[in-house]
C-alpha cells in the first residue's frame, strides 16, 4: 500500500511540476521555473510535515502520498543541479551563482517560514478550540 500511495502522489506531483514549468518562462536562460517549483516545494513540505506531525488522525499513506510522492515528484534536485551546471558551462557564472544562492538560501528560508506558518495555524486552531 505504501508504494501505491507514493506512486499516486508522485503521478500528480510530476504532472503539476510539468504544468508549472510550462507556464513560467525562461528569462535569458535563467531556470526560473525550477527555482519557483523547488521553493514552493520547500515551503509546502515543511508546512505539511509540521502541521501533521502531532495529528494522529491522518492516514500514514496519505502523508506518504503527499509528502514523499507528490512533493518528491514536484520538486527536483537533479534538474536544479543540471541547470546550474549548464549555466556554468555556458559561462553564465553570475547567473549560476544567483541561482545557486536563491535556491539554497531561499529554500531554507521558505522551509523555516512553512514550519512557522504551520505552528501559527496550529496555535490558532488550539485557541479556537479552547474558547
């Protein structure tokens, strides 16, 4: 059942990634689509795992489908690596450095923000229940 959950999530994550990649243009060779996709994935995965960590009523297969399957297929470290290498090989060193920096620092920042957002939402939900 775990494999099926991951496969179904992966199916939808890869399609969603493809569609977003098609909508976002490549300004002067800068891989904006992959950057946006990976940053959204960092934000979402951190939010999702933080919001669901203490909830026992969530089916573990659903967490696998969304966390590992969907988000794993949606984001792409390999494409990020190849695109960075392509920028370097095309002598676009400054652009490669910007892409690398935005990807790493932006990803960590958005993962932190996603966790904080989930904590804030959980706290507000607890306050609402207590009233």
